[in-house]
C-alpha cells in the first residue's frame, strides 16, 4: 500500500514538474505541489528502503569531494563554424553533390552554454557528464540532478543518451551578479561562465540555487518504442520522452531556407532570455548523416553559422564625461570602432566612477565590450597586457565637463553630480527627456531641433516649449511651414497628457515611468502631490524612503512650485484621467512579460490602467496576474514560484473584452 502511494506520488510530481519546467504550463498551484512533495518526503523518510535515485526528492544531494573523469560511450564532436552565407552555400553544395538538390535541413539556435551528455537506463537518469575533449568528460550527475528541466524519470522505460546545452537565463545571470557585487564577490563575465561555475560546485545545493536550465537537441536511442529516421523526428521524440527542446527550430527544404532563418534570428535573438551565438544547421535524413560521416573533429552533415560577436576587444582611446537630466556625471568609453552584434560600436558605457576603479580601466587599455541587455554597449573587463601597468591610473575629474562647476557626492548615491541648475548639458538633457516617448511623447521634436532652439535662446527649460510660436520654428534651418505647424501642434496637444506622463517628464531623481504611475494611481492630483508627506509617499507599495524623500523635496522647492504655476497658466490639465473601473481589473496589479501578438506591452499596460488596474515591472507576492506572451523569460518562473495567476494572451483579451 505504501509502495503504491509512493509510486503514485512520484508519477504525479514528475508530471507536474514536466508541465512546469519544460512546457511552462503549470497544472496545479505551488501550494498543491508542495503538499504532495511533503507527503512523499515523509513516506520516504519513514521507509528509506523505498527511496530510489529517480524520486523527485533526490534532486539535491550532498557535497562531493571532486569530479571523476568518465569516458563517453558515444563521442561528442565539435562543429565546424561558418561566418558568411557564401560559406553556407558552399557547404550545402558539397551535400547536394552526394544526394541531389533540395536536401532537407534542420535549423536550431546555437545555445551559448555547456554541452553535456545524459544517459538513461530503463527510463531513469543514471549519469551526466560534461563534454570535456569529446572523448572524456567530468561526471557531474549529482549537480545535473538539481536542474528541473532534466527529467529524472522519462515517460517511457527507454535506454537513451541525449545531448543538450546547459544555460543560465540572462535575467538570472544579472541577478546573480548583483548578489555577487553586493557580497563583494567577483561577478561572472557572461551567462556561460556563470553556468559553468555553477555546474562545477562541489556542493550541489549551490547549483540548485543558480536557476540553470537545459535544451535537449540530439538523441542516441539504444532501446525505445521509436527509432526515428530523421533528425526532426528525433527531436520531437525526445520531447515526448519528457525533455525540454528549444521551440525555435525549423525544418527547411534547402540552404536558402536556412539562410532566411539565420537572418531572422540575427536580430530577434536579443529578445530571448538566453544567449545564442549562431544557428546550427543539420542534414535532416539520418541515413544521409551516416553516409556523410565525420572528419577527425566534426560531422560533415552539420555546420554552425556564427552571428557577429556579442563580445569583442578593442582599444579604449579616451573617457568622456556626460551629464544627465538629474545632473549625474556618466563616464563613457571612446573606443576604436569595432563590429559588435551587427553594428559598429565606437562608444560604450562605463556606468560610474566606482566601476572604472573596480575594473581598473586606463586610457590606452585593451578592453572587452559587450551589449548590455543586448542593446547598450558596455565595458566588462580589461584584457591582460604588459602595457597596462605602465598606463596612468584614471583620475576622476573634479569639475563638470559642461559648466565647470565642482561636482559633488550625494549620500547614498553611487554617481557624482553637477548641482548647478543652469548647467547647459543638464538643461538640454532635461529638454530631450521631456519630449521623449517615456515622458510627454512629443515625437516631432527631436534632439537636433532642441539643439537649435537652445542655441537660439528660444528654449532653456521645458516650460519654454509652450511659449513657442510657429514663427519661432520657422527661424530654424530647413524648417518649412508644414513642419513648423506640426511641431507647434504636437507641443500644444501634450498639455492634455495624463498626469503620470507629466510627473515622469519632471525628471525627479529616481522617478521613472513605472514609479510615476504608481504615485499618480495613489495620489491622483497635482494638488495632492504638493500636500503629501514623506510618510504618506513611502507608504505606497513600491515607493521606498529614498524616492519618497526625492518627491517630497521636489514639491516643496520654491523654484519648482513657481514652474508648476507656469504650466497651469500655459493651459495644462493636471487632473488624473480617472479609470473606468472593471470588476476584474480594478485594484489588481499586472506584470507583462514576453511578446504579445495583438498589441505591444505598453498598449496592454495602458488598457489595464484605463480599467482601474496597475502595472509593475517585477513579480512579487502582491502581483495579481502575470500576462505571458511568447518567450516570457524569468518573470514567468518567478510567478510560478510564488503561485501568481498566469494568463496567456487569449485569456487576457477575454478579461478586457478586447475586439480586434
């Protein structure tokens, strides 16, 4: 009776884990799962002779003394790389000479992780090893058992060996590095290094905390109910067995279809929550693969097309200082131009002066740069070189590069600041932010127009935009009557923007779009902002003491109050747009993640707020719903961990009665 209950619980828990970690489709709540898990744990504790290695309770083990070498039963080959479409076509020509035109190919994203081999006997996970040199690797079974995307028991009692790639999601990588920096530990250089370091922990409980996952891509089937004849069918079969496969694969008829796939993902890859550095292209027919065979190091039937590098080294020629809208002084690296992830990069962020000191960056150094969040280039390390020691240590400038005033530290802030309210660079940054999409969204007035208006003395502060006439715009070079009228009208129309847009545009320190919306949802009117106390502000969910003090000080500054009166006189309507309350959305907090098909996330957020709901950028216990589109990332994982209700796009559209 006890054995039957244990078997039932293991089967159910394995099924629920598969749906949760592989299909991203939870069948039960975390509470219900934990209840079943604890029951199994208790039964096994009282009946230790019934514990088996494939039990869900056996994922995290003890501390190892080291990793043993293990010889792979089947060799893990490398892949030949190609860097141009012409090279791909030449590779394909060699294939078609053997088998004729239009040989089918399978295209898979090349995951930037660690290759592993997993062995299963009678459907149970028995061994996992690193790639090593392809012939011999390290046995890391206990650490691999902690990764929830790796099934301990397959849906079929098969004897198989699968190949896969262990990776760390980008969001998890950033979180891990933040924790390392907070604990004065060295951050990891990239998600791949973080995944490698996590897999080689002697204490498997540390590995279990590192949020690793795996995509499976190649099966070697010794004994099973199916023996696929194509690579595509093999991938689908490992999915049936319970493995997680990458959904972004494609079967194509020829090399032009593969090239189209590569071009598509060269830009789309930056939307993914994992790193990919190329596309692996394989001949689909397994009999063709056998005939083509291998070179001494790589299969002839597969190749990898590599995207332009996401990390590359170059020489740092100078460090320029920029001044932001709040007066923050930001160091920027001036570089020898290089091609990084498909674009020419000649400047990169150094974040702040503490980062320069931590990295020991010196002008003349060879530095490694990468795309931060896959968009903004940043310097991540100094490359080892004998010249580094002879270069002068960077000295922080004591004055503002724009106005020459002495720069200052602010308690609790990592940045240095120019506190001169008339600093030209800060004034122009505020003007540019005022018209930005995040703020007042005046899309016809860009940086070049602002520069000209500023230089003519027509605009020095945001309120000056509303004093301009059409004739003022006609004073600008190359501006005709229609453009002048468009800019004038766009500025006038911005007077009717929601109060949250206005609060965002004021450039209050630490108050961005999301924070402004939280504040406005609770406070409601400009008059209430003037009267709010620090205690009232800090009591708002998501508003800390620092932000509360910044907002309070802004609305109790005499100069700022005079400027606000000028906006009133200019015809601004400061009443917050009242929400049309919905029984389902009113007072609820939503987090949006992934790509929606019917609208953008910003548009969805506007609808939620118009119906009385709130949006947040992070998932917490106070989150009511998470709306998950395609490629949702770690926010979905956190929602599942916290038991937050998850809606797909169709469910969300029904909730808001959306009609296309």
